[in-house]
C-alpha cells in the first residue's frame, strides 16, 4: 500500500493508521527554507491559494509531494489521489479554518498545480 508516496506492508491493507503516515512524513520532510506553498487551480489555473503553515501536516505533505521526483523544482501537477489522502488525514487532526478550506478544495475535482517558495 502506498500513501503519500510512502510504502506500507501489504498486510496492513487499506487500514494503515494515520499515525504511521504522519511519523514517516515527519522523518522525511525538511521545511527549512520554505516560506509558502502556492497552489493554482481551476480549468485555466486562474485561482491561487497560498499556504504558509509549512510545519503543519498539510504543509509537510505538500512539500513532500512537490519534492518527490522533481529534481528541477518546477511547478508540478497535483493528482487527485494524493490530495484525497492529505485531506482525509488532515481532517482527522482537528484542522484550523485555513486547513478546512484547503481540504474542501482538495476534495473537489479541480485541477491543481503546486509550487514551493
């Protein structure tokens, strides 16, 4: 099973505890040097959201997604499966207003691009 690009044993099936995902994420992401995450979305990518809580679960997950297989550090399309996984875990962590709004966006079928600054 893969969640946010992390491999978990098949014996866990679809019941991987969120705590295990968060633990792996915490050990894999360095947020130093990152001040914000920029998401553009919509049919023509006309809408923009800036997220600055880079040390939160969502911040670390987005930074991890952006850095994975992106050596050139260019803007990257953000696929639905990863958005859904981030949203589901974040909702369980008592998100703040900013996180809740982002989770609602992630649950939509909008197209997203992500960049990190």
